[in-house]
């Protein structure tokens, strides 16, 4: 899977010291490219971190470490983790191209499943449950009661995100990116270009990988291992994968 950077002026730099611990899912209630243009229009004052299209393409508008404007207005929330602050400050927003009442396509579901998995690996505070992965209606039950709608595949999403852990199986992958603190940027470059999972070195996730890419960890290159360390690790990751 790959993520295409498209950008938007509609965001706030940083998160005012807040840590990400949840994902809020949305539907666009409009078609691409109009839905993307709306989130890139300064007049809309709206955006999300990601947009998943019906054909499975994933676009990123706002960096994970910055604040997107996707769920700032709170009205009669029914989310127990809501702490009184603007939800944008501690959530990742994912928009899905769909009209009201529509479900996701198969390609769209597989892409959002992969994206959720990447975010869970990056942010250990996000758990694969209905408290940490929610719909917009949970923060605004008045104005967004159908966002993302009754056809959003919650049950399947949670089942698929939990399946490996529940079975206690190891996930066999060709490539795995393993990163240390402060090395998320280089890890993202590698995982996106290789189309593989990435995990923190202290993560409880278990993988059997033919090729392990260690980011921010010193080592000696040998069969099945590559190391990207030092101050230029991000540049090295880009150069290696050109």
C-alpha cells in the first residue's frame, strides 16, 4: 500500500502537547475529486489527516503530528474517552469517499484496514476497540448522526485488526520496518515504499519477516537485516529505495 501526499492549508501545526490515542472515521458525503477540493479550500475550514477513495487510493492531507480540522464541533457526545478538549487535538481523522447511506468498496475497506493497522503500530495508545476507533457521530450525535453511517464495517474492522493477536499467530511478511523512538519519519518512508508493516521496537506485535529494516538502531548488515541509523537515516531511507 502507498500513501499519496496531497496537502491542505486547513490545519494547525502541532497538537498543543496532546498525545494521539484515537481514530475518528468519516464519510465525505461527496465524490472525489470534489471532496478533496473541499478539504483543500481555505473557506471550508475543514480537513482530515487521510482520505481513502473508492478505488483504494490513500491520500494524506495533514501530517499525523499536526492537527486536522475534522471533528472540532462537539454536540451531545456519547464517547466515554471524550475529555472536554477539542477532539482534533488527540485524534487522527480518516475520511472515506462515500455518499450518505453508502458502504465501502472492497478496495476501500482493504486500504482503510491497512491504514488503521499502520496507525495502531505508530500510536500504541490506540487500541483496536470501539473506544479508541470511533465514528464522527460519537462526538457529534446531533449534526453528524449518519457519519460514517450504518453500513460502515465496524464489526469486520475490529475483527480483522484483532485477529492476529487473538489467535496468537505470527504474521508472515516479506519486509518489516522496526523503528526506535524519534525515527517515525524514516520508518514511514520505508514502510510506504516497501508496502509493509512498521512496528516500534518495543511493540507487542509479533512478525516473522524475511527482511527486517531497523531504523535508528545500530547493527551489522547481514542476511535479512538492514540498518538505518545516525543523523541522516531519513535521507538514507529515501536514497536506498529510489
